[in-house]
């Protein structure tokens, strides 16, 4: 039977983990879409890897109170690969698609990146905040749909140059480019056999400038080229995530 799953952040749980509260949007879905009532059993996950069976104790317009029955294993196990996907900003709904599909495929976190050839430019800090909130909601819905109890964090967009500097301590950093790179299999052979963490960086439709590639290489990033056909940026993000999860994670 398919689990009827809802999200409640850790702050919504009582300190003794005997109850939790759903906010208005989750309550609306429970009450008006699924037509659930007091006494029905549901599952609740906290976005950090924990999931619980609960019983509806009280439902109202703006909230739903749940009694926790027991903690259970999440519907789907997390990948052993801790994969961070850094992606150049894309126009329209393309970045939405990347967030949704990358979440379904098991990424641990998503970093929007401002590159020289990025498809869009953020107007100001408020614009960035609104976009991040939107992407975080998309990640939440994708986690719920795919059975994950972990919701990837979508962080504030970072400038490319700043990312090279601040992420310098990240293990196994790889930039995917349409040119001037080694094959993915060559990159794999350079990694330790027990590698469990990867930081993958992809560009926009316009790709990378020569200067950006030189800067990444100088900062110690591996450059990988998939070869073959030219892919749209959002297709490349899905392909890269799938390949990495197949090679190092749990996609078999």
C-alpha cells in the first residue's frame, strides 16, 4: 500500500516525540484532497532522514495535530553517495526541472551558481531569496513523491569565483564541460576506491569561458567531458546525476 506521506520540520515535533503538527498547506492536502479524518493513520517525515507512523488526533483549517505511534524506516533508503550538485542558473522553469529530478535521483544538496554565461541574472537579494524558497518547495515535493525522508537543501546562489574559493576543501570536485576534459571513467580511476562524497559542477546552455575552465583547473578541480552529443543544460544535469549515482551510489 502506498504511504500517505506528509512533511513536518523537526521544530514541529514535541520534545518527547509523542506528537507533531502539520502546517496549513499539508493540512489542506490531508483534509481536502485525501479526505482523511481523525483516527486515520499517516506517515510523517522530518526532511532530515526520520519518518514516523502517526494517527490524526485533530484537524483544523490551519493545522493538524498528529499522535506519533512509532518511528519507522523511510520508504526509500538514502544513497550511500553524498552528492552535491552545483548548477549554473537557467532561465524559465529549467532550473525547477533540475531541482525536481536531482532530488528524485538522490542528491544531498543543490547549489545554484552565477557564471559568466548564465542564462539569467538575479535582480537583487530579494529576488534570490524568492527563487530559493521556490526551489526548496520543489525539492520538498520531489522528496515526498520519491519516498525520501531527506529533503536536499537548496542554498543561496553563489558566484562562480567565490564557489571555487569557498568549496576548495570539498573532496572529489569535478566540473563537467563540453570540451577540454577527461572521460568520466578516467576521473573514476583517480578517486579512492571508497569515495562516498562528490561535488559536481555544471554550466549553463552557453557553457564555460576559457577563463572559468582555467580558474577551475588551477583551483584543483577535475574537468570531465561526457563526449558524444551536445546536451541541453537541464538534460546534462539529469544525465550527470544518474551516471554518478550509478557509478558511486545506489542506481543499479
